C-alpha cells in the first residue's frame, strides 16, 4: 500500500444509533434509565433536541447493546405517541464517558481536543478548515497543534457542529485520533 494505510478499526465493538421522538415524558425519563441500565463496557453520548427528540449513540459489545436497544424499544412501544428508530453502524470509538446528555440549541459551540500520533494530528490539522468551514459552514475560532495533541474551538448550527464532532471521531482519510474529548456550550 505504499506506506499509506487507514488506521485499523477494532470490530470487537459495535455501535448503535437510536432516535426516540414524539413522547416528551418518555424522552425526559430515558437518560437516567439508560445510565442505570447500561452495563460496564458500554459508552456513548445522548443528544437532546428540545423535548421532542433524543438521539442515543452507544458503543460496546453487541451482546451488551442488544438488551439496551430492546429496553428502549419496549419503553417506546408502551407509548402511542413515541417513535423509536435504530441503526447499527461501524464503531467510531473514543467515547470516554457513560452517556452524558448534551441539550442542543440552535447555535452551539464546542471545544474539541484530539490526541494521537504527531503525524495523525498534522493530518487532522490539514483537513480542519475544509471539514468545519467549507463543508459545514462552521466558524473555526482557533486551533492549536502541540506534540500529539490538537485543540480547537468551533461554533455554529448545532446539527452541523454535531456532524463535525462525528467527523472528528472518525478522522480524515488515513488517520484516526486515539482520543477525542468534546466540551459543549451554547452560544
């Protein structure tokens, strides 16, 4: 391959995306219930959009994720108004916390810290402006590259910012950060 190889994904884990909408009472109760029911080894994040929708991204071993998905679908099935959609995906990795809840508002800001090999961080740095500014219309406020660490501040439309954060977890071609940390805030 001429020395260029995509950093290998470990397929020991799975990723599921769940979107629950339509029942504000169920949406309000799911975050604490999810944290309680999520077993060791499961990580992820939850995005709350008003009281109308909750998006859950969970990663871990598939046999641990399936009961969690079944529980959420069962809870949504008890409500006539709730809709639950599930999508299994390739794992992105990098979630350190156990399902923090990020309440999205129309405009958001995020401080993103990436860690990895120096060459990988330089590859990210070269792609930042294209991915954040040109592809998503975000404002890249600042970025700082140190040995094996890249920090940046970004702001804009919440949906586009969420998409950019997801890109940070997956990385540009031929690169993947070892660790991604995101601090969210409202503008």
